[in-house]
């Protein structure tokens, strides 16, 4: 029987996993090995992936993947399957000495890496420790997800790294490769392996690999509160003795056990921990023989085995891991190693009638089962967890999608409506500062630069900080709570229709915050084609930098349906993204198919600390951007607009002013009116003649069919470094005598000065909408282009994005404007 044919709520036992390559390997590592019980839970909406429960956690697979797993009903399974638990062998040698220090070293710096499954609580632990101790430094990953904090306590300096979550150290995802590389290149003194104790069986899989690597490990038995709530008793002290590494129960969301954890880390570092010892897991006679034979060959290479344990290399070779081959390539006996490996693989595959990769995984799970049997009293399976109850509503086959849509709507509604209040406060604050600085300085160029340029320009961007805060608050909450994975689960079927992977959904959602981390987040996609495809459509996910422009224009030109128009824009972006995906899939990225093996983590309430750290991180980023790129952009735009000061007409018009002033026949009122007109004329002449005006006039003809005037065209140009600059540029360009009126009003009042439309309003709903659409689609920003180049490894994808987005933006805005105009 196939797993895909099993009915909901039925329990079956796995007899065989078919399929091959990375799918099979991944699914083995996630616990789908012979003899394990699986319970079917339900189908995702749109008849999408199926949810299962295995090893006491929830996972989803596509139907096509579940077809590759052979099962039998639990009553038909006879336990002839003898346990292959052989325990461990003690090595009477100390752990590998890492090069940085010896036992007596005076250096009191400990490098610590946090390693563990996704959602095991690493980041929570990291945030707690870095918040509770005297912080020395901080550094947020250039690469995906890595953070470093340096703090001092108990006379030691801790270099603490939060690594991305991984299930294994196979070369399966780029995260895994990254973590593995980090371990053998940065050689942390101590690894803290964070385990989710309510899910310990699967979590220990990674631990077995850390043991193979001969690392000094301290286990944080995290989520200990959940373990206590469930009916599981775990003799972790016995387990610690068996594995030769200390186990410290922790509840990192409450900070419980973390002091003890640090003490043990110091003990292990100083080589005085009584539990720590060097062991080998005994994988059984035959496997051990193969490992030994390969290892002897590998050991001939001194330079590399100093850094990476030869046992780990031997096991990885046996598992047909390509990346290990890359490391050994340069060694004299590489061919001999390969030959021995091939021979051993052939030998054990014939013996076990299995793939060598599965043999190793089976052995590891066999060891874990055995070790847990001796130390834990798991009372069968917990009936129905709280998460499953929540999911019976949130991922319901019918209600799941409407609920998901509602959540998205609420997020955007809150971003727009609640954000409006603090926005006004900031706005008036900026105005107040501007007026006071202006009064202090008196008239002159410095005043113009400071007030019109810098304060107004950056102020108009700063105003949107609350909206961005709110958006990130929601995104962080969704991520921390576990709902994000459900979003992928719900969306996989739909995504798959467009040739995308359910996992692409998360980077796409992050794209609503900022496209740059979204592109980095595509690293969770295993397949290069999937990754690049996702990367290329992320720019159509409307990032928060675009939000200020939307809010400005929507609030100025649309009195009704504001939230709907906003959502409509986001939706348009999504449609374009999907259509693009579909086109690229049919043309450039053919034949890529990636398994959908995804954990549905337990729902947990994210801590306030985690959320505020994350939101603060983003806020800091936004403020830094205002202080750097945007500030420079503002000054450049201001200068281009400010110079040259005089035009040919200036003298003439100045004379006119004098004449009017001297004119005896005019009343004061008439004089004022005439002077005002001339002032306006001088100002617009000057603007047209400014460097910015000249550039605008050059590109104006191209933009005219879209209903844009030269100021709009320039704002778009100015937005190339970052889209927030569009707003600040408009703040600089649309000045008026009366400083008290807001930018919205200024835009509404703006009229064409010349040409056939002279006197007409520049903005109407058609041109405003076309402008919005253009901003949504065109050139994302320099940061995104650079990131695409880096992450894809090619300029061609970056250039593709530049041209594709901009040309598409023009066409779409043209259509919107032409259709819109015919209605007005
Ligand atoms: P990471 O993926 O390993 O970095 O995991 P996170 O640190 O993001 O934690 C995932 C979720 O688990 C968050 O919602 C945390 O608030 C929650 N969490 C972390 N540690 C604990 C714990 O010890 N007990 C409980 N109940 N929840 C926790
Ligand atoms: Mg994390």
C-alpha cells in the first residue's frame, strides 16, 4: 500500500521508501525510515500537500511524493525487524584539539556556534543571552541568517553565533552547506546543539552528525516546558552520559537554564567537564568496517584531517556526498580514496540490499531509537496536540484559504489605517523643526539646503516609519508563531501550478517587507532553478520602500476605497510575478522538480523580546538607509534642482517687479496679486532651467504617454537607489509658498505650466494610478540588483531584472493611463 492511499486519521508503518536522490535522502533524514509509524492527518486546501504525523511532529508531503512511500497497516506489521542498536564506543582519547588554544591558554575568548533544527529556539536563546549580558559588539549577517553577538560574563568573552536552522549536515540545502562550512572553517570552540525536546527523536539526528564530526558539544534541551506538559519522561542525565555531552534543560523563551548552560560551556571549554568525553556511535559491524577502511585512506591526508574529523569524512563519503569530494580533490591519494569508497559502497549495498545513504540514515535512527528506549518513557503518541487542533481550523481544506486571505487583508488594513496616526505626529514634528531651523538661520542658501532639502526630504521618508514598523511586526509574528509554514502548505498547490515551490512562498512574503532579505531567503530552496526563478519574481512583491509612495498618492487622490487600491497594487504585483514565473518556467527553467518536504512546526507564542529585536533590526536598517543613501540622494536632488539660480528671464522679471512696485495707479491688493504671479513665474522658469529640469525634459517625451509631467519623471529617476527617495524628491520638487500645507495638497494643486495641457491639473486619478503602477513594477532598487547578481552568481540575471521590470512598467502604466483617461 502507498502512503498516498491511506485515509485520514489512519496509522500505518513504513516498509520502504522508493524514489531516489535528494528526495529520498531528505525524507529519510526527516524520519521516514523502515518501521516508523505514520499517521495521516489531512489534505491542504486546493487538494494540496498531505499532512502527516511522524516521530511526534507534523510534516507535509505532496501526493506524488507520498506515493513513493510504501506502508502497511499497523496491525499487519510484524516486528521481526531486530533492533540494530549497538550503543557507543568510547574513545580513550580527548577531543580533537582545535588550533586556537590549549588547556592552559590565557585566552579567555570562547567561540560558540548555535546549531539546531529550525524552530528549536536558537534565536530565542541567542536573543536572551545577548540581552542579558554585557554586550560588547553586534553584527548582523551579511549572509543569510547568521548573527553574531559578543558579550562578556564571568571573565570570559563570548563570540556567539546564531546559525541558520538545519535538519542535517548533508549537502542538501545551502543552509546546511553553510553550517557545515562554518563549523570546519571557523572551528567553534564549543557547539551548543539546541534541541526541541518535545521532538527529540528527529532532533537527535543532527546530534549524531555533530558526534561524527568530533565536536565539543553542549546540548540545550530546549522547550523543556513542553516536554513536561506532555506525558513524556526523559532521563536526560543518562542520555548525556551515553552520548558524552552535557544536556541542560532550558526554556529559552523564559531564560530558564541559560546560566547553567553557560557554566557548562565554560567547563567544557576548560576541559574540566565530567560528562564530556569522546565517543563514536557504533553503527553496526558492517558499516563500521567500511568506515574504518575509508577512514584509513583519508587519514593519509594530514592537512585536512586536522580540521575535520576523518570519521565524518568517511561517513559522508559512504553517503555519496559530493561536497566532501570537493574538499579532498587536491590530495595525492584522492583516486585511491575514491576507489576504496566505491568498493565499500558496493559491498554494503549488496549486503543490505539498500542504498548506502539509506543504510547510514537507518543506522543513525536505529541508534537514536535504541538510546531513547533506554532513557525515555514515551507513552505511545500524544493524542491530538494543541497545534493540530488549531490547524483543524487554520489549514482546513475549505476554510484554510479564506482565513489566510483574511489575515493578509487585516495586516494591510492595519498597516494603512493604524499607521496613519503616528504618521501625522511625525509629519507635524518635521514641520515644526523645519520652521524653527528656518527662523534661526534667516534667508539664504544654507537655510534652503537644510530646510527644503534635508529636513523636508528625509522627513517625508521618516513619516512612513510607523507603517513599516507595523508591517514588520506582523511578519515577525507570523514567522515566530509557525503560521508561515502553514502559508506554504496552503499555497503549495497553487504555487506548483505556476511552476513554483510552496517554499518560494515565504521568500515572496518576506519580499513585501524588503526584497533584499527575500532574495537571501531563497537559499532555503534546494534547486538552483527554483531559486533563480523565485529571485527573479521577488521584485514584483511590493516592498515596504514602495509603501510610502503608495500611501502618499492614494491619500492624495483617492478618497474612497483606499485600502482596496493598496491591496489591488500588491495583488497586481503578485499576478505579474506569477505570470512571469509561468513564462520563465516554460522557456528558461524547464525540467526542474523539487520535493516538498516541509515541517509544520508546533504553534508557539513568539516572545516579545524576539519580536522587538526583529522589528528593531528592520527599523534600524530603515533609519540607516535614511541617514545614508536617502540623505545623499536628497542632497544631490536638491542641488540639481537649486542650480543654476538665474535664468535669462530673471533680470527681465525682476525689472517688472520694480515697475509694479513703483506704479502709483495700482492699489496694494492689485500689486500683491501681480507680484505673486510674477514670483510664480520666476520660480517655475527657474525650475525648468535647473539641471534637474533639463534632465526631466530629456526623459519627459518618453513618459508623456503615461500622463507623467517632468517632475514625476525626475522623481522616478531619483528613486533608482531606493524607492523611498521618490517621496523625498517629490517633497523637494513640489514646494509652495505656504509651508503649512502638506505634500498631498501640494500635489493636488499642481498644474501643468506649459504645453497643450497648461493650466490643467497634473494629477488625476488616471495619471496617479499609472504612476503607482509604474512605481510598483519598474527597476526595484540598486540593492536588489546587486543582491540578485551576488546570489545568482551571474550578471545576466541582474540585467534581465533591470530591463524586464522597466519595460514592463512602461507598458502597464501606459495601459492604465489610457484606459483610465477614457473614463474621466
Ligand atoms: P529558531 O528557528 O531555532 O531560531 O527558533 P526561534 O528562536 O525562532 O523559536 C521558535 C518559536 O519557539 C518562537 O515562537 C519562540 O518564542 C518559541 N520558543 C523558543 N524557546 C522556547 C521554549 O523553551 N519553550 C517554548 N514553549 N517556546 C519556545
Ligand atoms: Mg532562528
